C-alpha cells in the first residue's frame, strides 16, 4: 500500500451516533482528490463508539482506529493520532460533526498557495453555531489568549486544522496543547494562516466542554504557554564544508 498524502485525525469520546456520518463526509470530500487515510482515536469511550468504528472499518478501507485504554483527553488523542499517521500532512476534525469535512480541500488549497514558512492552516468559524454560553466562553477565552500570546489567530479553538506532521511532533507536548497550536507554531519560528470555514450545530451527543473548563482551566495553560514563548530563541544556521 502506498503512503497517503494526507492523514485525517479525529479524536472521539462517546460519539457513537456521529461516527458513520462524519466518516462518510470525509470520504465524500477527499476520495478521488488526494490519497488519504482516516485515523479515529477513541479516547476510552463508554458507549457504542467502538462498535460503530468497527462497523465503519468494514466498509471504509481508508479508516484506521486507535483506542486509548484510559481516557486521556483531546490533546493526547490528537498527538497519538499524529504519531500513528503515515502522511506528511495532518488534518484534524472534532468528532462531534460540527466541523465540515468539505472544508478540508479549502485548507489544502490555502496550503498550496502559501509560502513554505506557513506550517499551520487553522479553521476560523466566522459564523458560530453553538449555544449562547458556549459562544460567550469561547469569545472571552479567545480575547484573553490573543492579548497574552499575540498569536494573530481569531479562533484558536476551531477543531479543523491542517499542519505539517514533523513540525507538530517537535512542539512541546502538554495537556490542552491543541488549544494553543498557533502560538506554539509561532514559538517554533513558523507562520500560520487562518481560513474561514463552515460551522454546524451539534445534532447528537453531548458537548464535553463548558464555561469553566474552557476558560478557567485555560488560564493556567495560558501562563505556561506565555512562559514558553518568552523563553524561545531562533537563529538561522549554516553548515561549514571543506572546499
């Protein structure tokens, strides 16, 4: 089997009813356009998510499934999916169906037009389709994050992203790191681009995040990321060779 050009990593926890529809949409968006694989990372779901993934594997040859033995959170799920990926570029999607897989080709097109220094193409949910409380908490968190980190990203919490695998694996790893990818990419000396994408309401299942774990837990992470950014140093290098 030839190596794919793109790996789509989808972290899931208790999303049994979203598994088949989302996989079908990914296949519809990418099959015939690019060689790809789909990697679902099941973060120790306690519902029928594992059974739904096994059923999907029988009819979707591009699908691979990794299962956590203990629940470890979204950042760990994303990282384990990226580590298992065989492609040089990674697209991520949230497993709740709110990200539209039809936007992946839009991110790929942005990548093809961008300078080589751009290593992250982040989705930007211009029209949020969330509850009022969820929108308010995200708005506050984005404002605080932008002021402290100056990461030039209007929507760092959007789950749909495209990035280079090797660059991602060089970033410092910690819980909740997926919320700070633009700042971490900038810290590493690379650039990012935000791309407007579609956003859809959740139609089934229960959100895993609320006001408190989006905002207050993130404050401690913000301080840590700000500390990392202040300690970063970059310089160009040249190799000396004998004539």
